[in-house]
C-alpha cells in the first residue's frame, strides 16, 4: 500500500521557484502523470518524492508518514529514467539482479525474482546479452525489469520512452500500462507528451512554470480544460482558440459570428475542437481555406482567423481547394469560453 500526499510542496533555488504549492493526494495504486512543457517542474516534483531533491516548503507523506528527511534508499520507490543507466560490463541478468544484491536481499530468492521480472518485460531470451548487444527498446525494458525486481510500492518514471522511436514508444507504452496494472503499484510518470499522458493516466496533472494548472482524468482535462494553456496543450491538433468580443449575446471576431452566447459583454476567447466542428456552405465562421492536410483516416482543413490558425477535421473523402470559401458550423455545446485576460475557463 502506498498513498502519497504532497502538502503545499515547493522547491526554490534562491529567488527562483521551480515548483510552487503542489498540493495533491495520490491514491494507492493510482497511475498519475505529470504533464507539461520543458522546465515546468515535473522532474523536480518527482525528484522530491524520490528524496533526490530537498523540499523547501511543505511536506511529503507516504501512507501518512512524513518522509521529508528520509534518504532515497529508505523510501521504497523505484525510479526509471529516460537514460537507462545500465552497467555495460554486466549482462542483462546481472543488471536486473543488481538492486537485489546492493540491498542485501536473500541470495536464494534472486534467481526466481530476476527471471520473473525479465519475463514480465519479455526479456527471457536475452539474459546473457550485454547492454551494447541490445536495441534501445530492449535496454529500456531491462531498466524496467530492474525497477520491477525490487517490488517497490511506488514506481517513479521520468520520460522512460523518450529515447525510443515512434513505433517502439507505442508498444513499450502499452507494456508499461499493462505492468502497472499487473503489479498494482502507485505510479508517478513524467512526460511532456500529451498522448502518453492521455493513454496511461488515471489522472493527469498539467503543470506550467512550476504551478499546477489542472488535475483530472484524461477525459475531464480534454472535455473541460481549466484554462487556455491546458486547452492548447491537450489534444492533437490543439483546441482552436479565437480572441473576440461578446456583445448582446453575440460573439464576434474576424470571419466569426456565434449567436446565443450567455456571457456578459466584453472581450473573451472562444475555444472548440477540430473534431467538434462541421464544414458546410455557411457557418459561424466563414473564411477561405488556408491548408488541406490528408491524414489518411481524415482530412484536416484550416482557415486563418485573426492571427490564429483554425483547424477542422473533415471526412477522408472531403475534397476542396486552397482559397475555396468554406463555412464552419460549431454546435453551441462544443463551444468553450475563457476570459481574455487570464485565460481561465468561464463556464
Ligand atoms: P524537462 O521536461 O525539460 O525535463 P521539467 O518540467 O522536468 O523539464 P525541471 O527539471 O523540474 O523541469 O525544472 C524546473 C525548473 O527548475 C527549470 O526552470 C529548471 O531550469 C530549474 N532547475 C532545475 N534544477 C535546478 C537547480 N539545481 N538549480 C536551479 N534551477 C534548477
């Protein structure tokens, strides 16, 4: 059992704040993903949980006990990094066994534990190989097995897939998802890749400049982003955002007129997703086509509104030419509104 509580946790180096007021309880066996752009404080948060970085404010608790002053080795967490850090002179078997040796775990149990961990990541046939004789994906699986063999209560994973090519990323991602389910451990996973976050997480924490922007299930974050930062970070393509004004229940911007808006008059940002809009002869947006992208299973059409590129997903059979004038219909229930100043969600 491992419930992790972060109580107003902060990290500061001199005047620079790396992580600000992180306050969250991570449930036993939860798969939590920390998501955000480079430098937003994901790794620092995880290193504080691991004990590799001092906490400058707040408390970290594991199962109700404050661990701020516990050494990393006493925290019962296993970390997997983007660089696998395998020992080049040891073969796969010895690399996986290493944590058992340094922890002085009864040698009689090593063989069974190593073989079981290797089997979970399908490395049974590679135990005698040296890291140099493995592919990137196989090395990453050795690193995973080395974490599994310790039977920790908490897994901490920092961009473990980032050195793999696109195809291996997808298969290793599925393997991690399956493993965390099978091992039933609490997992905290750091990534800047929103697809990894959406596919792996029970809950996602979106961070920006050391500050948590939103915590929620992948669908909550996708369907009801708390602000324009989250809206533009989640989803591919990102949510369309148009700066405009509401007056007497009508939102207007260049090429754009949306009626039936129940907001007070003033500047606001309208958001909608590419797949929620439809192409027709007339719509709330009417503009010439700027790009046409064939994706195989769909066609992505974009127009320019003000400074923004607005994307709409059309059927794969949709045919049109650049500069053709099109209408974009946005169902009212698919519209999101955000304040113009801070970008906070309005409804
Ligand atoms: P990435 O995706 O690039 O790994 P990240 O979200 O994991 O980024 P962190 O590594 O947590 O970001 O860094 C958060 C911020 O803290 C960054 O601006 C970084 O420059 C800063 N930082 C990290 N370590 C130190 C340090 N030892 N001293 C001062 N600033 C630091």
